[in-house]
C-alpha cells in the first residue's frame, strides 16, 4: 500500500482555508470545487474509496469484505444513515447512506458529498436481484462517467449479491441489460456471502467465484492511479477557476473604468456649462455696470427720502434685478446638473434658504463694485467655480456615483486578492503534480 506522511500542520490548513475562502468569496458558485481543491492539496490525505448506490444493496457489507473485517454496520433494512470512515492499510474507506429519493434528501446529501467531494474512487453498487438500473441510478452513473472522462476520477460498477440469482443464466441476462444501460462501464460481479463462506470454509473456488478477489485486484490498480489522477484533477479545476476568476477581474475592472469615465464626463460637462454661464453673466453684468454718468447707488438715502423713489434707490434696484437675473441663469445650470438642495448636514429649518445658489451667492447686492468683484474679477469667478464644483460633488447623484465607484473598486480588489490566493493554491497543486508524477 501507498505511504502517506503525517497530517499537515494547523498553520498550513489555516492558510489553505483562508486562500480558498478568498476565492469562494468572489466565486460562490465554485465553493464545491474549492473545497475539493482543498482536499486535493492535502498530500497527506490517503486515497478515498466510497460506495454509492441505493439502500440495502450491500454497500456496507462489500466494504467490510474488501477490508477484511467488520468496520461498518450491516443490516437487512435501511441501515447506514450518515457517512462513516475507516482507514485501513493507507486507504480511507467511506461508507455512505443508500440513495433513495423517497426517504429523504439528507441521507442523499451525505452520500453525494462522499461521492463528489471526498472520494477518489467510487464503487457504484447495484444488487442484481433488483434487476436493471433505474432512472436515477442511470443518471448518476452518467454523471460519474462524465466526471471520470474530464477529471480522471474513477468509478467501478459493482453488481452485488449475485448469489441471490438462481442461475448463471439469470445473472447473464441481468448483467447484459445493465451492460447495455451503462455501456461506458465494465461490470464487476460480487457476492459478499460467497466470499465469507469461502474465507470461513477455506474454499478457494468459492472465494474466486465471489468476485471479491478480482475486484480487489482492479481496485489496487485504481488506487495506484490515484496520485496522478488527483494531480490531473487539481490542474483542471484550477484552470477552470482561474479562467472564471480572470474573466471576473476583467469584467470588474471594465466596470470601474466605465464608472470613472462616466464620472469624468459628467464633471467635464458640468465644468463646461458652468464656465459658459459664468462667461455670459460676466458680460451681462459688465454691460449693467458700465453705464455713463454718476453712480447713484453710492448716494445714501436721507431719512426724509425713506418712502420716496430716489435715483439711488432706482440704481440699486436695477443692480439687484441684474444680480438676480445672473443668479437665476447660473441656477438653471446647477439644476440641470442635479445641484439644487444643500447637502443634509448644511440644511437649515428654512427650506427656501437650503439651496446651493443662496448658500454660495447670498440674496442681495447693492453696489456696482460688488457685482464687478463677484462676476467680473478673476478671484470672484474662481470662487464661484470652486464653490459650485464643491457642491456639484456633494449632490446626490454624484455622491451615489462615487459610492458606486468605490464599491466597484472594492470588488476589483476582492477579485484580485482571490487571484493571488488562487496562485498560492496553484503553487501547492504543482507540488502535488510533482509528487503525483513521481508516484504514478
Ligand atoms: N445474499 C446476500 N446478501 C447480501 C450480500 N451483500 C449484502 N447482503 C445483505 O443485504 C442486506 C443489506 O446489506 P448492507 O451492506 O447493510 O446494505 P447497504 O447497501 O449498506 O444498505 P444501507 O446502509 O441501508 O444503504 C444485509 O442483510 C446484508 O447481509 C450478498 O452478497 N449476498
Ligand atoms: Mg450501509
């Protein structure tokens, strides 16, 4: 039998789980493959032989006879209800509950976990007294065959309880039918009862007619192929996961790029429109304040004139109207780009004051020099640009877009971390391949 070294240390196992976890986090659909890869990467794990088949077909008893002692419970009823393992001569033998859709899915789950996750070799057990394979058996065998073709995991179709048929002829008929139902498999006929009788009575002929020694020989050959089969399977699984992960990284990167491009474009459009409106209002304001004659706005009203229209008041009104018009034009651009209400933290109890325009510009202006400073001088324009751009970035759509970008960038990081983790798993797998190559 093969020699397998001691169990891996805890640190190794912890790192393996961590690496697998990072990959599963981004490819949850690959959880099973990663779990399988985790098992494959454990070079100290003995080869695993599992029985699979319907209940009461003689699975547990077959394992006992193959091992040479009673490791698993046998009964003439539905007996095995959970997985049970027994290590014997460097091989882990796994007894699984019988498959039967009528009884319950939990047992089936255990059996399928043993078959798909843990096993290297499956003994598909079918009792010939039951006649041909039923539909569920055929479906499972087909799946196991495909799995074998792709990953090299082996399945042996074992026909049990051949002593229960009255003649060789009857056996031939059943075996031929089953052979045509599962043409990809050779059949291995066995009788545990005959084998036991042969062992206990020292009857060599009975032993040979039990089919168990022949099955043991086939099994030995299959066990010898396990290391290379495992290496092959690990390479394929890693290749599958890698290509899916690489594609995911590419898709996620593309999404971040798209979102960033959208963000830049939005900002460019905003800057363009804002600059255009600021240019326009600067011209309008210049025309408003560059008028001949004295500037009456500078003349204060006397107490006696407080209820009368004066040239000073008229001029200040004219400036205020011009100011309001400029503000309205700028505001239209802000609204077009989704900038209207102040961010939550800046809001007051007066709704009409809670808009960006009021916050940046105020509501009132009296003098030509103020208008000039605000709209025409470089510093004033720079202030408006800077303030409006700041509020633009704080507007709901922009904040949402920025959050979307940071989530998408986080998703890229996770996928890239998964790729690094996968590389670590790959490094372990190539070590496995080397060891598989040398023992194969
Ligand atoms: N005559 C005969 N009986 C057998 C043979 N193999 C198993 N049996 C009997 O068939 C019954 C079921 O055997 P088990 O090995 O418990 O069957 P199982 O497939 O493990 O059943 P579950 O654990 O319930 O799924 C028991 O009474 C066995 O003694 C055989 O080769 N010949
Ligand atoms: Mg059993």
